[in-house]
C-alpha cells in the first residue's frame, strides 16, 4: 500500500551500520517504486516507534531484475548510520507513496531476536513513516545488516620514519 513499510527488528552489537540489504520478489521487474530506509528505536515492550527515528533515508529506486532471481535492494550508508547505543532497533523500508513492492520474507524461527512489522499507510501525511500497526510473529524479512565493526589497520610509525618525513 502507498506509504506503508515492512520492517524488521534486530539486535545491534555495534553502533555503526554501513549497509542494509533486503530483496524484492523477482517478478517485480521493471518496477520504478521508490523505497526509503528508516531506523527506529523500540519502546519498553519491544514495539518499534515511528516517533523515535534514529536514521532517515536514503531513497532508492531499483527498477530492474532478471525476472528469475530475487532483486537485491542495498542501502549503502556512507557515512554510516550511527545508532545511539547497542541493543534492539527496527528498520523499515517504506513505499514512497507511488507504485508498490513486495519484499521477501522467511520463516521467523531462523532469527529468534527479530520480528517482522508493518507501518501504517501515510499517503495523506506527506509520506512520512507513520505509526507501527502489525506484528507477524512467524516471519522475518530476508535481510542483511552490515556493521562497521572491522577496524582499519594502521601501521604505527617508527621514530626514524617520522624524522624522515619532516626533514
């Protein structure tokens, strides 16, 4: 539906997210639907809160696939999305009030720390992420969340090398 968005809760062991990937159904090609990424905090009951946005954007349009394989929708976050703390969050992929799309789901027992959610329709509210309406206990979004937990190796300079640079 227009302005609606499927979402997935997840546990963040790190506070920097470099990418989130979801997959659209292979037969939805061509499909010019624009998709926007949101990351939200949860309330004390574990329910995502549209009023507690920690990251907004970007909007992607992945029009074509081969009609056979799932279509990867990869939100590359550069700079990375910064979460306010480690713990449980949710992300949503919202339809930007034009067209439609279907994201692939899987058996919910695969990821016991996550739940599939759906946001309310926001077609008449400027297409913002609106309240969270439904939870689907038996399913999860097929998704991959990439964190920036790999440190960049840096060679420690020796005193002799530092002296050579500044001569």
